[in-house]
């Protein structure tokens, strides 16, 4: 029991540190953008936070002692608490970024949809494949960073020139559906190699 508990304790200060670094990046570089090699447009600092916070949070879900944890009577509650803490740790810097941004609401809805999908994929990948799942989630984040504008156009968040569209009910629907999917993954995903 002590091994499992001590192996988990390092996660909380790491989560807080990652959150503070993300908040600092959002505050300092909120209006800065740059070209990413191979990307289909300019990327803002908050987009890097959107891409990488779910992956960094997923690292915290890797169970160092899955065999021990699986035998504990409260294992499911521990896993749900860890996933909930990960989701809160991912969303806090992003909510701050969205409020400080001078971007349109439709872009915030698009990023909310994307971060929900990335959170869901990260939780499922780590639940099934542990550390290898983090690598898979990282690849998804890189793909979104490279093709984010094209995906926004395909989903109807932007027009062919890359300009944001007006907010439509479908945008709210996609964002809420993505967040609902992330909530289900948070409640149902496993912290070990088995899906609970």
C-alpha cells in the first residue's frame, strides 16, 4: 500500500507545476504567434497549450504499480480522482487563455472541442497502453498543430481563407459533445492497463 501511495504522490506537485508553467506561457505570450514548419497557418501560444496539456496530463495517469493498485478496494475511485484532477489541470490554463484572448468565441469553441477530443484520446490511450499511449496522444497533438486550420475549415469553424465563421448552433453542439465525451472518458477510463 505504501509503495502505491508514494508512487502516486509525485503526480500532484508535477500537475501544479505544469499548470503554472502553462498559465505563465499564456500570460506572457498570449498575443504572440509563429509559423510552425509544415503547419497550415500561424500558431498562437494558447494553441500549443491546447495541444500539449492533455498529453502532459496523461503522463500523470500512468500507474507505476498497476498490479498492486488493481487489488485495492478503492482503485476505481483513485483512478476517477486522478483523471478528474488531470482534466481540471488541463482546463484551468485554457479557460484563462480563452478569457484573455482577443479571438472570437467561435475559435474558443473550436479549441474547446479539440482539447476535449485530445483529453479523451489521451485518457483512452494511457488506459489501454500506458506509456506507449502517451506517445500516441503526442502524435495526435502534433497532427492537430500541423493541420488545425484545415480541420477547422472541414468542421465549419472557419472559411476557406482561414477566417473564423460566425457562431452557429453546430459549433456549440460540437464543443458540448466533445466535453461530454471527455466527461465519459474521465468517469469510465482506467488508470491501469484494463478498461473499467
